[in-house]
C-alpha cells in the first residue's frame, strides 16, 4: 500500500515517470521560446539603415543588449567579408572605405620619423 502511494507521487512529480496513454496523439509542437539573436540583429540593423527607430527599438527589445551586440558584430563581419570578396579588396580596406576613412598607410610618414629623431 505504501509502495503504491510512493509510486503514484513519483508519477505526479516526475514527468519522465508519467506514461502517456497509448491512444493519445503526439502533442503539437510547442511555440519557440524567446527570439533568435541573429533575427533580432538583422532586423535591428535593417531598421537602423532604413532610419526606422521604432522598428529598431522593437528588435532590440527581443534579446539582451549583449546578445544583440554579438549578433550585430557577427552580421558586420559577414557583410564585410562578403563585400571584400566581391570587390577583390582586403576587409580592412573595405571597412575603412565604408566608414569614409583614408586608406591606411604602410610605414610612418617622413615627418613623424624626423620629429621622433629630434626628440
């Protein structure tokens, strides 16, 4: 008798101990929990590019700020690599071009070298 009560309690408490009736249909798939950080990042960046702050704010609210930052960074890296391949340039050159920065010089300019020697 006591053994049967313990077994009944375990069945109620432990999902793995519960047995579904043989005639029962499988449960429908559960809706996804949370949001995909890459979907949120893609929506956030697209909204920012299209100057839609309401949509950007909504996308940013789907995931934590750290996860959004990771997703945006991953999107930026992938986009930069794709553009660099298409242009036949280095990722660094493409990044500087996109940001409107001057091309990075190799070596130091002569003026900097002379000033360093005078010091």
